[in-house]
């Protein structure tokens, strides 16, 4: 998707490339994604209606399969939860008979009585554990035990309390021997970006000086000692990114110029030719279009013309090589979408049906791409 050798990363080829509405052989799965119906444990106590945001939000490759991290509605409140990939990684199930941190036994949950990892952002470690962050750092051990580690000591208040503030962590990556955590806080109506690092697996945190923006740190990606972070959303004009070349200890602020209002970035990818920002831009009152920007070094960014990708909200992305980049998302009517890139910079768009839409996607160790929604799993061999 990016260029061969030039600074602009070959973006002209991508900008001019066509986009098929639903590529693939007639009657075959769209873009090679085979669907597995009802393969995800429901994120609600009765298996019924789930509010927006419930279910798997992050899909993390662990070992030969993956773990889903998200939100479960237990009949009383929303709790963090994790879904275990099973078998050939085409089924994702809630753990069975695991009590929550308070030992509560809540009725009607099909054998699952507790809460799991609560996380706005998560990263899988080489030992099979998963680190998640929101108001604190948590660790999901390979045996399913969830342990709370460091508290981020972010402010929290009710909306009517103007003297207080709010804050959260949005993302976490591993770079070298450090965890790097990004987020922000709003105090007195002013928002600012925050960053922390940890050298002991999240037990203790060190705040890091960060060039400021009127937005929180959103998604991040790491490659060796280099970390690239993006703000979570933009009011228009310039979109802020940050780059560190020493595993998050110091940062430089950079910008993507001429970004439209109501643009959000949900993923930063480290590709074989540089870095890619993936998100969505609102182009009409109820319509969104994929947003993409590429950089060879995390410093100089070039927007990609995504008009050929059509309308749709991008929920997640995966891939590290030009021909392996996959975006998933949905239409306004909550019909599922997938976009795949080719090495020559062209794109194809596939329609996954309107029974469910993918919320998360990852690339497994064996090269398969797995996407999950509220109830279904899509697999591309």
C-alpha cells in the first residue's frame, strides 16, 4: 500500500487505485473471508440485545490463536471480559466458572460468573499474558487470572462536578524491556495528553514529558525502540502524532496536515515500509469514510485519498506487509465490511452481510486473518 523507495511512500498509486465493490469469485466468500455463524459467546447475560460497545473490542494474537478483550453486560453493570479462542481459532468463548474479583455469583450467565480484563487498550506479551490499561494497569495471566497492578491516579468526577476532572489510558505497547502507556486527562475543561513507561511489567509507572496537544494519546505501535502514537481524534486542521526512538522515554511532536474535522484514528500499524494511521472521517451527517495516512519514518506524513474505498466506519486493522493489510468495519446500517490491500497499491472492498459486523481483527501466527463481531467469526486462510 505504500511506495517502493520514495519519501511519499508511493501514495499516488494508492490514491489513484480502483476499488471493487465485492471482489471474489461468484458465490464465494468475500475476499476469501469464510464466515462462522454464532461462534462468539454473547456479551450479555441473556444472550439478547447488546448496547453499542459491548463484546470484543481488541483481538490479540497469543500463541497459535487469539484472545478477545472487551465488555460484558452481566445484568447489573458492564464489566471487563475476555474471550478465549478455541480449537482452530474459529470459536471465541467466555471462560467457564471463573468468579469475579468480589466472588459474586450472578445468575443466568451460562457458567460464567465474573469479570475479566478491563481495558481500553491491550497488548499481548511473549509469555502468553495480556496487559490491559484503562484507569489502572491489569494483567491477564495465561491461566485466566486477572491481577490489578499500578493505578494511573487519574482524576474522576461526575459531569456536574466542574472542579474535578476525568482521565483514562487508551493504549499500551511493549518496546524493548518497557511498557509504554498513552492516554490523557481533562481538568477544568482543558484536555491534555499523558504518557507513562514501566520497566517492571506494569507494577510501577514513570510519567513521561510529552509535547502537548488538546487531545488524548490514542493508538500506538512499536518497532524495536521506536514507538509512534497518534491523538485519538481531531477537530480539524492538523492531526498530532508523536514519535519516540528510545522506547518511550522522550518524544517529538509531529503533524499530519489538512486533516478534516471529525477524523478519528483507531489504529497505528507498523508496516514493512513504514507506519500507517487507520481511522475514519465523517463526510456527511451519518456517513463516514476510511482515513489513511502513511509515513516512512513516523515524522513526515502523507494523507491517502480514500475516495475509492467507499463509505464505511473502520473499526480495526491488521497486517504488516503491503499485501496483507486488512481493514474491517461497518456501514451506517451495521452491515459488515472488509477492505484488503494489494502490493501494487490497489484496494478491494468486500461486503460481509448485515447479520453482524466485525469489531476487531488480527493476524494469527500461521498467517490467517481472523475477524470477530458480536456473534460471528470471519477467517481468511
